[in-house]
C-alpha cells in the first residue's frame, strides 16, 4: 500500500514511517523543510501542512494516510495552527477513493473524571465535556479528532482513531515518574497511581496494523502497554537501570488534590477564577496526570491484532543514559 505519513520527522512519526516501510508498504514521509529525515527506505516529502504546497501533489496518488503531525506544545494559537489548521489542509487535499485514514489522537481527549474510583478508562469513556478547563493540547486534539471524524464520515473513508497512552522511548522518559525535582529530591505525586506507558515502537506498530484491520466506518482503539507501573515503581526501576534520578519523596494523591483545591479557591478569591495554574495545581489536569485508573488495551489486541513487543524493562533500558 502507498502510505502518506505526516509528521515523519517527529518522535512517533519517525518510528511509524520506519515500521510501515518494514511491513512492506511504500512510504511517503512528510516532514517540514526545516527538519531532516534521519533514516532511509522511505520517500521524503518536504512540506508544511499549515500551508499549501507541492506536498498535495504527492498525496494525490496515495492509498492511505497515517496522520501523526500535531503541535505538542506552545500557546493555543500555535497549537491551533500546528494541529487544527494543518489537519484542515490535509483533509482538503485527500484524494478521492482513499482506502484508509489512520489518525493519531491521545488519551488527553478523555474525561478523566468519569470513571469510578479505581475504575478503568476505555474507548467508551466519554471525551472531555468542557475543553476550556483543560490545556491547549487537549482542546486542539479534540477539535482535530472531530474534524477527521466528520470528514471521513462525509467522504465514506474508513477511519481508525488510535489513542495512545504516554508514549516513551529514547529521548522521552516522562521524568521517570517524578512530578518535580527539588535539589537531590524527586517529588513523586500519587506514587501508587498507574502510568499508561506505551513504547514508541509498539505505538508505531499499532498504527501500521490499523492500515489493514477490518473496519466498517470507524474504529477507535486505545494503545497502552500491559505493564503499567506506578509512578513510584517506574522511578525505582529507572534508578536501578542507571538513570540519574534523585531520592524519591512520595506525595499522596489526596494531598495533591488538597493543594489543587487550595489553589482553585485562591484563584476564585483573588483572581475571579482566571488565574492560570500549573498542571500540578490545576484540578482537572491533576486528574489526567495522577488519578489512579486502569487502562485496558483489549480492543487494540482484538481488532488490530496488536500486542506489546517491547517489555517495560527493555524500554527503560533504552531511555536510560548510563
């Protein structure tokens, strides 16, 4: 299959383009002109989705798209351009008769307050009902996913929406589970809460598997590793593997929530509720990062035939610099 991969110079896009080529697909790897592809076996396509350009001609004869491109940081305007505008331009350029659109979404789109205490977050969990209370990333990923869904429904394009957990791998270690570093101390918020980790190579394989999975209309799957360590366990295992981490100090989740409630009250009293709080003090984002939930991936296994191939111990070894 001739596959167009966006964001192919990024963390996930690089792994995805490589995995698609290894699976025998003909890969057109789109990357911004300011970046370079550090791998071979694919056909480079330099371009910026935020702007029209020759990349649209290269897309015209492709059979499938894996859309990895998105702005992961920056203010709302930056992320609207890099995620929403870019996706709007991509959708407008899709060729007639496209066989498959694979969209990379995020666990961030979910309403983490919906599951019961110690419950599970799965594909039927509601998405965030009040995006304004969340960060720019969540707001733009929600808009992006809805745009893709609407376009594919209207055009009759089979769609697979993949919502990965916290993607880790060389260069991305999620601070080894710590929330804050204070000198030689590492504050571990909600130390017993699970981390929804998935290795970048396993996430890429799920995206490639989505190209051939039987789909009628739309399929949504969560992709997350089987070994879901607590923040405390992840920090401890990384330290044993040689990571340069400090002495862990546990901060129980109820205390984290109490600090968030105090910050919320102060914002209401002194700033009319308009103070922009950091993640560790913002109640909705605290839930996303530290609430203790389970994250099943049974649907991805059943519908995509996907399974984890990089055990957590191996993954940790790959991100630790000795």
